[in-house]
């Protein structure tokens, strides 16, 4: 990897496939399928051989998981992604603010274009899932001028953030910058949270928030 490439990756977030699977709470094989050249819905901006994705791609995969958890087919999600990418003029349609306001319209447009009953039914289900499941997820995202720039997995009032400008986008405590993973591992290993807080020189609430977040991933 060249120094130029290293510099180009600063501030975009870096996630391995196993890390991505852990953050999404899905199997590694599923993440690989969603990113594959044949079946994939999004196209990673990095070399596929490196098995690394960016923050925006991670956010897109979050949306795909939400749709899939509710039974929306990969074919329907793929069609929505292509239509939104063209309509919004972006390679990351699920990670732009316009998808929050116009995402449901994307499914409505596709419903009007399709004639096959089973496909139309799936598209209408996609609209329903968008309103009920996907839209609340937007409340956990913070946007810049267009794209998502931060993700607050415990909500906007929580301490934990994924920020591609900090720690390569790994989950951290927003105020102290301490990653959640080592705090979690220390407590799971049997150390008292109060002691762990002293070791890392952070308030006890930081350790508790890290435990809440990491435990949700383990579940």
C-alpha cells in the first residue's frame, strides 16, 4: 500500500469483513455475499482483495440488514439501490440524507414500473419496512452536507459513536475517545468495572456504556 493510498483513507473509516459482521450482528458469509461482485448490492471503494470497507459502506450495509431482517428480497433492495443512486447522483444512496426523505418514494416509483404481482408485493412491503423499521434508524445518524458522518448506535443521547474521523471509525466513547472493545474485554475477563475505569482513566459511566453497546453486539 502506498503512502498516497494511506493518506486517501484517512477520515473514511476502515472496517474488516469480520469487524463488519460483528457490528451488524450477521455471519461473515452474509457480509461477503452482500459485497460480492455477482450478487452484491453495494460496490466497495477499496480493492476487494483487501476485504476492507468504508464508513459509508458500513452504514449502507446497516440499511440492507434492516430490510433483510424484515423479509425484503435482495432483488428488491438491489433495485431500490440502483434507482436511488441514479436519482440522488451518488454511489452511496443508502447513506445520504436524501434517502431519509425520499427513500419511500424510490419504492413507490418501482411499484409503478413493475407489472409482476410478486415483485410489486415485495416492493410495497419494502415501503412498509422503510416507514416502520428503517426511518427510525435515521435518528441514530448524523449528517454533513449530504452523507452520513457519524453513527450513534445507542441513540443521539448515548456516549458511543462511530466517527470515521476518529480511531478509523471504530466504536469509541465520544467524550474520551476510548474504544469500547478493550473496556468490554477487561470486564468480561473478570475485572471490576470500577477498577477498569481507573485503569483507563475514564468515568465509570464510560465503562457501563461500552458494556451496553458491546453486549448488544454479542447478543
